[in-house]
């Protein structure tokens, strides 16, 4: 334990050149567009499903009210 710890020598990080960075930004923008389109598709499906569930809940509530009124 009297020996000092060894220092890890790592290579210096690579410097990204302008063309590489612009290509990377372009790829990220393309991915962003794809993800936005997918999100828009899912949101329309979600809205449709939400409205269907809301409609069913209203029907169930109305039927339960009618049953309690007839039983009372």
C-alpha cells in the first residue's frame, strides 16, 4: 500500500471537424423528424382511444343511473 496508485493515461478526445459535425446534426434532424411523425401518429390514436373510453364511461354511468331509478 505504500506504492502510489497508477495514473490512467487516456488518449485525447478527437476534435470533430465541421463537415463531420454538420453530418451528425443532419442525421439528428432526420431522426427528430421521424420521431415527431411517429408521435403525431400515436397522438391521433390516443385521442381516438380516449374519446372511445369516455363515451363508454358515459354509457355505463347512464345505464347504472337508469337501473337505480327503476329499482327505487
